[in-house]
C-alpha cells in the first residue's frame, strides 16, 4: 500500500472527477475500479460528509457529487468542506494532518 511504501510522502488526489460515483455508468465504473485497485479512500465517506453536494445546476435542476478528495491514508485529511456551491467554480477546502 502507498502509505507504508511512501510513508514520508503526503499524497492527496482532489478535484472534479466529473462523474457521480453513485451512478452505474461506464465512467463511474472506471473511477470506482481505479479507487479500489489503488486502495484509495474517499474523505467524504471517512469524515461522514458523503451527503455534501458539489455540483448544483438551478437551470438543469440537477444536484450531485462529482468532486472528491482521495487519499491512500485514512487519517491524512482531517476535514473538508464545499465553500461555494452556487458559482461555476466549486471551492473545496481540505485540512491535512
């Protein structure tokens, strides 16, 4: 696992994956498989914030979670939040241990 092999490194993957992982489609399956294959953990799930919405379109009447903070170490991210959902740019802040 990356945590043990590179214990001196802090690795965090964060960004717009442009896919709702809760849906069953080809892109979500690829992303889910990559996350599982590399033993990555979703910070929203670890911190019990998996109900956070990171995409909201009033015009399309759609809401979903397409932005993620991933890490191989379950205790690396101590908090994160969506700062501004109603602009075209979603701002996510994360605190690292």
